C-alpha cells in the first residue's frame, strides 16, 4: 500500500515535470537559441489550456448552459485540441511579434508581460468567453476508457513523455539545420547575421511563433491532466517564473539541459513542500510564499555563480562537425 | 467625464513618479528594471509598518489633519519609507546587479535578475504582511470637495498632486543644479564619455538606484493613501509604468512625467466603457500603439 502510494506520487511528479519540460523546450527555442526575451509564458500557457479545453468539450446545453458559459465547444478528439492550442498560440505570438521584434529585446519582454496579464484579465472578466473566474471543468482525458481511473495517470505519463520526445526531436532537427544556425547567429550577433543577408525580423518571428506553439501544447497537456482550469492558475509566478528558473538552471541553449532543469527544479519545488512541514504553526499559512522565495533566491544564485546552468550550452550543433 | 479626467490626473501623477524612477534607471544602466513596481509595494508597506508600529509605541498622536485622512505619523513615515526603499534598491544593486555587471553579463541577464528580485521582494512582503488588502486608516470616508463641472475630489487627492509636483521640482533642481545631478545626466547621455571625464560611475549608479527607489516608495504610499495597499499593486503598476516611460521616451524624466499623466487619464477614462480591472490592459494597448507608431516615444529624436 505504502509503495503504491509512493509510485503514484512519483508518476504525478513525472507528469507535471514532463509538462513543464515542454514549456522549457518552447522557451529554449525563443530564448536559448534566438535570444528572444519572452516573460509572458503564462499567457501562452493560459491560451493553450483554454483553447484545447473548448475544442474537446461539447458546448453546454439545457440547464447546464445556465451555469457554464463558453463561447464554443466542439467536442473533438484530444489531438485536435493540441493542434488548436498550438495554432492559436502561434497567431497570438505573431501579433505580438509585429510591433516588438524590430526593437531592442526588452520591448518584447514588456509586451509579453502585458499580453499575459491581459489574457488572464479577459478570461477572468468575460463570463461569456469561458465561464469567467470559475473556469471550465470536466475536460476529457485521452484513452481514459482503456483502464481503471485509478491507473489512468500511467497512460497520461506515456502520452506526455511521447509528446515531449517528439517536440525534443523536432527542435533538435530544426536547430541542426541551416535555419537553426541562423537563429544562433542572431542571438550571438544580430548585426553580423543581418550583414550576411539574413532577414532578422523573419527569423525572429519564426522562432517566436514556433516556441509559442510548443508552449500552447504544454498548456493543453496541463489542462487535460488537471481536468479543470481557471484563470487564477496562470499567474506570473506559476506560469512564467518557474519555467525561466528551469531553463536557466538546466542550461539555456541545450535541449537536454532544459529537460533536466525542468525535472530538477520541479523536484526542488516539490521538495520544499515537505520542508515547510517543519515550519512553526504561525508560518504555515505563508508556506507557499516561503517556497517561492527560495526559488527566487535559487535563480539569483544561478545567475551569479553558474550562469551557464547545469549542462551548459551545446557549442557544436552541426552534424558535420564531429 | 470631467471627474474621470481629474481622477486620471491623480492616478497619472502617481504613475509618473514611478515611471520617472524607472526611466532614470533605464537611461543610466540600460536595462529594464522589472522590480520597480514591487519597490512601490515595499514603500507602501514600510509606511504601513511605521504608521501602525513604532510611531504608535513612541506616542506620536494618531489624529488627522483637518480634512485629510492622515496625521503626523504618516508625515514622518513618508520620508523614512522613501529612505528605506532607496536603501533596499541600493542593496539589490550591491548584492545582485553589481555582481552581474562585474561578470560582464548582458543587459537581458540583468533584466532576468530584476524579474527574480521582483518575485523575491513580493514574497518577503507576503511573508511579513500576508495577502490581505490594507488601508492606512480603515473605515473613514472623508467628505469630498465640490469643484465646478460636477467634479468631486477628496482633499487627499489634491495633496497627492501637490506632493508629486514638489518631488518633481526637487528632482529637476537636483538634476540641473547639483554636481551629482549633472554627472547623472552625463552618464545617461554617454557612459564611456562620462567615465573618461573622471565621473565615478559606481557612485552615479548608487545615486540613481537610491533616487529611483525613493520615488517608487513615494508613489506606492500615495497610491495607498488614495486607494488601498495590497501585495500585487506594484506588479499591476508595472505595465502602466513601462507604457509611461516608453511614451515619454526612455531615459527622459520629463517625458515620463507627461507619459504618466497620459496613461493615468486614459486608464481612468476607460472605466466609463470598460470594467475597472482592465486598467492595466488599457495601458498595455496604448504601449503597443506607441511601439507601432513611434517606438522612440514622443520626446525621442531619431532611433539610437
């Protein structure tokens, strides 16, 4: 019994870490390989989760529609939810890229914070869109009729890991292509890249959109894991900050590194939950803040003492240079 | 509508104070300080600490001045809190940003570090004070003064405008008349040139952080007097602050002043058509418009 509980715990740990690894891969395309400063990941997280939720659930009817409002409900299968989430995030990233990618990198950062906050405000206040602050519940889980619900997490873990590996291979392939080398050139020295005749704006836009699509898939995976979403999940703390810590801790510009970073930082985050058990009673209610404080301090330590992260950047990415 | 414009000017003056600090730091250190909003939060809470803690114990009277909602405690807490946040801001530079500068980290690394600092600051505030909304003086509604055009305004709000005006004049005189002010402007124009002219850049940076932090504290307290204080207030101000600084051209103090007023008025007037919670979204859309039409801001010359 005890062993069973530990295994169940490990499985749910691995699912969340795997979902975060997908976000980290998305951010790694933008930041690690192209130097795009996106600090509005929570916005793409939120859009991905909601779009997939609304694609895969039916539109409420009858009495149920009195209590749950959603703008559309297509009742389509899970893969189409993932696809829709990716496409929608790509479109939003494209729109945000137009005014910001020609300017210095900070402007993208400020604009992405803005989009993340705005998205959360819209989902919170517009009840007709996706049920306002109460959010959506009862999202379907793929292949859920195959096994007993008690063991469903095993199947979901396999799904998450497969999607994570597919995205990993896709990015590895892309980054080792001429296209990927241009991205790295832009990150290294934008002016030299431009002088080599590369259209910087187009390449940055492709990287931003690609990364955002991956984040959208991450959001969809999260939504179908928890089966219920509401706007208060997608805060800057939970949706953006921890992902940055994972990418920097693991090593920006290294896909294996950021996956490792996701698992290590998620383990630290879960570990601090056990640590707060020992807090005096008066501080118990504030335990989450103490945990975030520790994660913040961890980030500052890494930035100062080990800025390259655990694995560091892969210097050679061409398969011709062995 | 006239009333909303007046309230917008009050809110805008608070945004201006924050944006001036942000734009000074941006101009001299060349990086986006994402922790600036949270310095406002700290300022507001440190004033709350003084008002409800030490000043009560040492027996400073609690009664208020005439029509205002505060008394001696707040008058004394105000400069103390500005000093304290100026200190916090310099401390952050010593612990984090200076280390990164010395290691040759890029401006984006500094900005990420500032983002981390903003979360650290907010978490410390949350651990000490909790997540509840607070007032400096709960439950007392002051009578509003009636101005022409049906505008009702509280005496506190007029005082906020006067305090902001005085602080801006002081900063103007500091930048124009004192040696350190001139050194700051020189560094903002061209750091290398300033360095070879014998200006101690590290001292200039320390002063910049100190002034930026103190102004942020003032903005936070004034917002607390006008509305209320809560731990997310600084983060909610971040978008309006950046919108104001960009609108007024990054690095330009007077631009940030004008930008803050424009953003504040736009945010308040928008509440006639939109839910008040969309205020920061309004600032965001104005910012996107500026970035599309004139990314260097209204007072910027050509692009750098």
